[in-house]
C-alpha cells in the first residue's frame, strides 16, 4: 500500500511540472596578466544569444562567484592627433638685426604653427611672410609678439603661433634682434588631426533569397538571422548597372488587429537612397530583428545586380576588475534574468576609456533542462480535491442512511 501511495504521489508531481529546455551560452575570458580594470570585447556570438540589453550576461570567477561589470559602447569614430615636423629650408641669423627662418608649408591652407624654442629669458617681436617661389615675399602677419618662452621644468618650450589663413608654399618668420639677443628655434611643426572610424562587428546571415516583383517593379530581398541581431550598418556591393539612383525600403512582417481580425502587414524600419555617385555603406537607426526584408524600387530601370550585402553592429565592451592569472568565464542566454546592479557602474564616468583589452574565446551554446511548474487547471487545485472528497462522503452517508431505513422497514 505504501509503495502504491508513493507511485500515486510521483504521478501527481509529474502532472504538475513541465520540463523546459533553456539555452545557455558560455565563453572564456583571456587571462589577465595583472590585477586591474580591463575592457572585455563582446563577440557577436555572445551578443547573438543574449538579451538586447545584456541583462542575462554574467561574469563568473573560478569559484562560480559573480564578478561586477558595466557595459560600455564607445563612439563610432575617434579623433587622433600626431605631431608633424615641417621642413626648414633655411635658418639665418644677422647679428644685431634679425633671425630669419624659412619653412615649407605641407598643407593646402595653414593658419597656425607650433614653434619649439630653447629657453629664453625675455620676449620677441616677429612677423610672418609668405611666398610661392622663394623670390617675392608678401606679408601675412605684420606685428607678432612672443613672450612665454621660458619653461620651468624643461630646457625648451612650445608656443602656438596663429595668423591669417594662407596657402603659400613657403612661410618665413622673422624675429627682431635689434635690441635683444637671438633665440634658438629648434623646430617648427603642427598637430595633424585625423578621424578614424572604429571597426564594426560583422553579423552572419542565415539565409538570403531574392525575388523579382515584376508587376510592382521592385526587387525583394528576404534576410534571416540565426537569432535576433542588432544591426547598425549595411553595406551593399552593387555590381551593375554603372549608373543608378534608387529608393530602398527595409521592413519586417508584423501583425495587427483591425475590426477584431488579425492581419499581416509590412512595418517599415528605415529607408535609404542608392546612388552610384555615393557610398553604398549606410548607417541606419538600430534594428533588432531576426527576419527582415529589403525592397529596391526599380521603376522602369533594370534590377540592380548585387555581389553581396553585409550587415554590421557597433562593438560593445564590458568593463570589469579582474585578478591576474585567474580563470574567468561568461554566461548568457537565460532570457528571463534581470539586469544585475553592481556598485562598479556608479563609477563608469570616472574610468578611463583607454584600458587594456581582453577577448572572449571558446564560445559554446548548450541546452539546459529546467523543471518548471505547469499551470494547473481548476480540477488540479487542492481545494477541488477536498470538495470532491466531502461530496463523496456526503453521498456515501446519504445512500447508507437510505439503505438502513429500507432494512428496518423489512
């Protein structure tokens, strides 16, 4: 009887539970060589299986304990500056009169230079002239004044000299030495600024099919991804024709209710303009989808021929404090997890953007069985069972009493 009761309890337990399959993606963080803060690059494989806001992302140490982090998205472009030294054509000193230095202008237009001089106690008047052939010289700046030419902790000092914009091939700076000693000009140059775009992460496509909608004069391209992906940029490789000017619409299939009826419609995500004179690399408002359509309006022109379409996303990083030679792993994919709240995120604006970078490798996706409670029907509720027991008891009592009365009558 006891064995039977155990079997009944087991069957009841199985009736009230359900086995769910959850995805869990793991990876290994590159070993840190020193204790400190690190910038950890998130590969597309990690982001692909994570929530859009990375709320399910976790870093674990070798003991399985959570490690604090915060997410950082860097600017898509970065401005860098480097010093460019100018070629000095000549440097002449005429005693008790002037120091004349001619240098070559490397730019199309110039309006300032950085003058590096040996320390000098005093000040200097100067003027700047320009020429294209080193023969006739024309005024650029008639009366300049240099005063801060004595460094405290160094043997030389840099001074920025500004003047009206000009495009002379050669410039000459003349210092007045009539009532003062000449100064030693060590070099002349300027800072070259450049804007470098950060490298984007490629997003892999699961399938891509193209259909010509002849009657609508459109080309429809259907793209699917393995999972929902963040898309920030598209690059179209157009092979032919040589000249084209087309409107391109990007949309997804969505459903909506109209008069209590469900209908599927094309929900526009964004649109771009193709032109053979312009770049076909487009930065778009962020898309987070796994199934999209791209339609090219051909009108009466021939369809465009594509060598391919590439999809990209802005790189994301997590900032975390790691210990040297410690093994750290990452986990993600549990979609129902809430975003963690770590103290470290409070200091994100005080932490440098130039941190040593680590990579995540050995990214693996596995399925984890989870036992979850099944939603119970009313007849599975405890109260319903007790009601049935009570009713059954009342019925038995009723029929028993009726049977006793009938027996007495006999």
